[in-house]
C-alpha cells in the first residue's frame, strides 16, 4: 500500500473515531453537531476511481449510521455528495478542476471556503431532509441545515487549516 493510500485509510478511520466518540456527544445548543467526517469526501483525490469513491463514501456514511442508529440517512447523504462532488469542484474551481490541477492545500482561502460551504450545505440539507422526512417541517429542516452547516463549516475550516499539507 503506497503512502497516499495509507493516508486516506488513516484519515477515514480517524475522522470516524473523532466523529463518533467526540463530536456526536457535543450537542451544542440542544442538537447541533459538527459533522466533520465528510472531510474524507472533500479531500479525496481528484482523479480517484469514481466507482471506488462512491462505494467508499457510502461505507463512510453507513459506518456513521451503524454507530448512530440513524437508518441510512448518513449513507444517503454521503453517497449523494460524493456523486455531486465533480459538479461542486467544476463550479468552484472551473478550469483548474477540468485540467485536474486543483490541490486543496494550494488554493486561496475564499475558493476553499466556497467548496466546503457548497458541499456541507448539500450534505446537511439531504441529511436533515431524510432524517425529518416531513415537508410540513420544512422550517425545522432549514433551521437545522443552516445552523449545523455553519457549525460544521467553521470546524471543518479550522481542521483543514490546522492539518493542511504543503504538498497536497
């Protein structure tokens, strides 16, 4: 197993452990948790095999569902943002993505923040829509999406800043 593959496996395991054993127990302001486990999806290589990426993203979400007894909502949200990721990358990075020259460690803060925000908002909207699954509670879905997204974006941005790699 090469160094990059080992890095991604380690990131997968560490993010799940931190999410399950630390962050899922925060419950800030009643029920807000940062869902930083999606950093794995955000930082996956641009040129990763698409089928493998979708499968691993599904397994990531399914693992979260098994620890949280949440019935598949994390698996669905992870699978959808993994599928949506090329659109988000193309939207935010344009030609840099088309020519596969995007390296998250080397991009401007504004672009990184736009990418993280787009992916987190998408993930959370899907997650809470499936969790609540009642259109009459649309305001609750929007409230949970916005507040949890804000919390997740702040924590994710801090994690990406603190643990950034110069060569990635």
